[in-house]
């Protein structure tokens, strides 16, 4: 093999630039094969699967309480969204209604999480365009929210707040005041961030970049801020309220932009910061009294879980998160299916990237706020034939030879 | 002969000062971002650390060019700082050394860029093409503004003659006439691009093309490539200060303590120039795109420097 010489013909007009799986612009592994002509992007192919962890299959081998622990670890940013969605499905199956206070607290953590997720996004966006000062500033503000998490739940990232039929931690009067004062601080920080993002150099880098028009956004089934940046007015919190959003409907509005570029998607998130702060203030005003969780133990409520199935969806910071849950009636799961928002949005990336410059690749990729470890699926690529196929669960089971 | 010995003696001084200035720059940059920042001697640690690290040569690289280029680049940018330093300390006049200095500075950029593209990495190639565009963008106004100065000092391209003209007229060029002031502004505007910092760090944008031409360098070669960058930013700040802001009443009144205080003062002012042209822009701006940067340079600094030449010619 070694002495076999191959004639290599280079096409110098086109250059294939590998972006990822390890690249300073990407916080998580994903592979883009970008074909460029001079500085212009002419084609993109995308490959996921570098950090596939098999969580869906793993959750099916565990009982509900263990599964909850596992599901929280699907995402390090929107961990509470995942458990809220999961718990929503379980409560529908068991026909259990959490108390009002529990729902409000669940929503409170949910919105704090949106706040920290959006601040994280804005920091990453600033970093991608080389604006390190703004990056440092937004992440400094994000610390305020993380500190609140730590005080409320004891954890900064994985809050472990949800249990079946309620929440785990209550807040007292002193904590309410602390959240309220932090929120007024956050509002000031958000105003400052909004002003800095209107800076000319930022606008030059972001506007008219990564265009996704209204029709294409609908056709590609984009969700969340990506869709709202293209003028699609969709928000699960309004359209299909869960937790306490039914009663908080009037305290926020859905932010949309019609430009459909990276700047619009950034702006949507900046304005959602203010909406989120409004929701949190309203929650603190209206917080009902009562118990936060049922008296029975977790194990009991788990063992009383009947056989059934439910679909649940929530508006995670990155968009609609969808769970399909089927319980086996013995305290375990028969099937779990997770559709994360990034998986819905990432197909739009190819359309957004083509026609832009190399300098825009990190900006466009960051503009959908990808959370890649949520979005990984197994694809097996036949290197000889070059065709790819996605492995379904049955094949995975056969490969694994585990018994159920 | 004495000048040659002093020139060699100036090498460690330039290395020390350029690393030290980078340390202060990083500290101030961090403080402006609400960070604590690294200790001021961090660049020295980095330099020594990198010298002791392993070097990896990519199989696609042409080894001789790849390995020799950073060392020559570092040597030429240190020389570009050492010549004006020695020339100012001894008062020795060399015919046309101003042209030599500007070429040495351009040389260090071109060399590192060639090294990057010789690595065979596509990011190095993109960095190369971007750097070429940037060079065309900023070198022309930079040279034109220096031309305006030499016209001002009886068409002499000797560094010390230009400085001494300021001593003769008793004030610095930036305050002397509108033409020279325009040249000064054009020169200062070119500095962020010449040193490669945000908003003009396009050839080595780390989120876009992973440090461009530096992508395959490691170990001692990376240390020298970084030293070349530090030394050239020191050389540029030093040139900018002594050519445009050498204000004799401020610097020459220390007869008692001799030249020591005035040299220390010169270094302090050099740092101030560096602070305003390198540290501040990289704190308050986002990175531009290559087309935007090029348009900027051919619109404002070039127009300013050409205007400066015209103004100086008509005697303003």
C-alpha cells in the first residue's frame, strides 16, 4: 500500500475548510465541511454525533427518579427545561396536579434559566465577533443569576428542582426580596448590554448576515428565537401554556423581528431579557402560599405511576422542547423521545451560511445558539460507499445486546 | 564600531521592554473588562515556557521556511526597534535609516505570514491572503505619513534628523503644523492594523480562522513569532512617539540628571501611545471584516496622509 502513488489534483479555486469538531468558535463538537471560494462560502455539509451519549436508551433502563436525574444532564444550560418537560408528561400520565405555589416556583426557575441562557448566548456572540469586553461583561452579569440559583436550590447549573407533583425547594420572604433586588440590577445590566449591542461595529458584523426569510424559517421548522427573528410569532408559553404560564400570559409579550438576520436573532434575545425580568417580577408579586410538594415519598409516587403515554412541550431558552414519554406502569420508562430545539434549528444553518463570508461562519453558527450535546444523534457512515444512515433504536438494541 | 556594539546591546533591552509592555497592556486590558488579569511578568513566563516546549512540524509544511521564518521575523522587528533606540541614544545619523526601519517592520509581518502559509494548513492560507490585503491597506498610509515628515525635515530620511528637526523648531510635529498633525493621525490610525489587534486582527482572528498564520506554530517557534509581534508593536509605538510627539521642552530640561530621566520619560510616553492605539481599541471595538477594514484604511488614513503631504508641500 505504501508504494502506491495516487495522483492528487487540487482545485485551487475551491478550498474545503474544516470547521470543527475542535474549533475555538465552537464550544461543543460539531463538524462543518465548508467549501469556500476566496472568502465566500459556497457549500456546507454538517455532521453531528461527536458527543452522542445514548441518554434516551439509557433512561429506558432506569426507573423514573433515576431517569429524572439523568435527563437533567442532557443539557448544561437548560437543565430545568428538560426536567420540567419530562415532569409535565409524567404528571399528565399520573393525572397529578402540583400545587399553585409549586407551579409558580417551577416557572420562576424556568425564567431565571432563560435569563442566564440568553446572557450566555449574548456573551458568546460578542466573543465570536471579537468583542471580548462585552463578552466579559455579559458573563459577569450572568454570575448574578447563577448565584441566585445556588442560593435557591444549592446548585448553579443542575438545579434538581423538579420532583413528580411539585418542586424540591421553597423560597422564603428574604429570598424573594433578594431576587427582586437582583432583578432590578439585571434590568440595568440588560439596558447596558442592549446599548452596547447597538454599537456600530457590532451592527456591521451582524446585520444582513445569515439571512433566513419568513417562508424558509417556516419550511425548515425552526423554533424559538431563531423563528421569532424571522418573524414567526410562536412561543409555547403563549400558544400552549404549561406550569404557571396560563396565569402569567398577560405579563409578557412575544418578541419578534422581521429582518431574519443574525442581528434580529440577537435582538430578539436581548428584548426577551426584559420580558423575562417582567415575568419574574410578576411571579414574585403573585406567588401563592401553600405546600410545594405532595406528602407522599418520591418512591411511592413513582410506584403509583400508571402505564400510559404523553407528549409534553415547553419553550426552552432556545425554542420548543418536545418530549414523548411512555411509562411501563412498573416505575420505569418504556420509551423516551427527546426533540431538542437545536435539532430543529440546526438544519437551517446550511441555508443561512451559503453566500456569506468565512468571517461570518462563527457568527451565523452562534446566532442559533446551538446546544450541540442536546442535539446529537448517531449516524453511521459507510466510508466505502459514502452513504449515511441513522441508526434506529432497534438496531442499537441489537448492537448492544442488552435485555429489557 | 561602537554603534554596532550598542545595537547588539540594545537587543536584550528591546526584548525586555516589549515583553514588559505587553504585560502592562494585558493587565490594563483585563482591568477594563472587570477581570483581575495575569501578572505583569506573564509574557516572560510564556516566553520561557514556550522555549522549553516541543515543536511539531506538520507533514505538509516546507520545513526550512517554516522553521527559519519566525526567528528572522523576530530579529527584524527587534532590529527595527533597536535602530531608533541606539540612534537616539548616541545621536548617530545613518543615511536613510527611516526607510530601513519601516521595511524591517513590514518584513516581520510578511515573514510570519509566509511561515503560516508554508505550513500547508488551509487556515494559514486564509490568514496569508487576509494579511496581504491588510498590508496593502495600512502600509501605504503609513509610508505616506512618514514621507510627509521627511519632507518637513528638509527631505531627510534619517531618523535622527527628523527627531532633531523637532528640537530645532522647539515643539513636536503633531503641534507644529496642520500637515504634520494629519500625518500623525494617519500614522496612529495605522498602528492597530500594523500590530494586528482588534478591530484589525482579521488575519489572525481566533474565532474565525484559529489565529490564521500562527495556527501550526508551537514551542520555540511560536515564542519567536509572538516576540516578533510584541517587538514590532513596541517599535511602532516608539517610532510614533519620537517622530510625532517628541516635545523638546518636556524632554530636554533635565540637565542635572542627564539623559537618564529623559529616556525613562520617553519610554513612559511610548507606553501611553501604545495604550491609546493598541489597548483601548482592542477593548472597545468588535472585529471588523476584511472588506470593511480595507475600505476604512483607504478612505480615512490614506486620504489624511496624502492631504498631509500636500499641506507640507505648500508649507503649512
